[in-house]
């Protein structure tokens, strides 16, 4: 595809070590992926390893009259493909159209703190109490949200996010994670 795996791995390492923030990371992938096309993105998405049972969980959430939302710092051109699984809404970092003809706009790139603000706006617009919201996450970018909400589920999370979570699951099935969360959080999951 783009033959930049080594540089991407190094950039991801710098991000994990907090040597670059989300906006610096976005500028880095923008440079690495200057020739990226919608076809590349579709191929990468189709080859991505996802948990099993995502659609089943989304269907169950919808059948309960509830709303599913993904908030991701990932590029919107990739994250919006998650709608295929049945999520009601996806909010992600906004990148310029592919192939990139313009630079990344810093304010369009989400930060971990933005996750809290986005969820709060969605919660308030639906008239929901904070305890009616459940956050699932896997990395430290979810820490502000996990510190903000009580009902939190770490799914294949690192030890830092697992330590913040009310419930944690390790495995390959979102159905199993969802069932564990519903049982552990009193039916709210």
C-alpha cells in the first residue's frame, strides 16, 4: 500500500510515550499518508481486526431504545466506516478530504478531553443522567472519559485504563464484554 509501516510504528511509539500529542500525531500521519485514497482506507478497514459481535451489540442497544456512539481520535475517513457495524453515531478527528490537498487543521483533531465534552453534549441533548451512560475504551485516550463517568468498561485495555475501569474484559467478543458489563453494572451497559 503506502510502504510507511516503519515510520508509522515509530510515530505511534512517540505518541504512546507522550512525545507528541494527538495533533502532532495527526500532522505526522498526514505527512506519511499524503498519497492515501478512499480505496486504501476501505482495504485497510476490511483487513482490520475487530471484535466479533459488534452488530449484535448495536442491534441490542437500539432495540432497548438506546443510542450507540463511537468517539474516536482516529481520522474521520476511517472511523465513519464503523457505521457499517450499526453504530448510531461516529465522532472522530476531521481530516481534509483524500487524497490530502490541504493541511490538517489543529482544532479539527480531537484530544482525550474532547471525548468528555462530546459525550456530555450528547447526554444533555438526550436528557440522560450521567449514570445512564456507559463508556467502553481500551487506551489512555479514554482516561478523561473514564474519570468522568462511573459506568466504564475497559476492553482489552492496558493496565492504566483497566485500573480506571469499573469493569474490564479481555477477549475477542464484544457480545461477551457487553454481557459482562450489563451483569456487573446492574443492567446498564
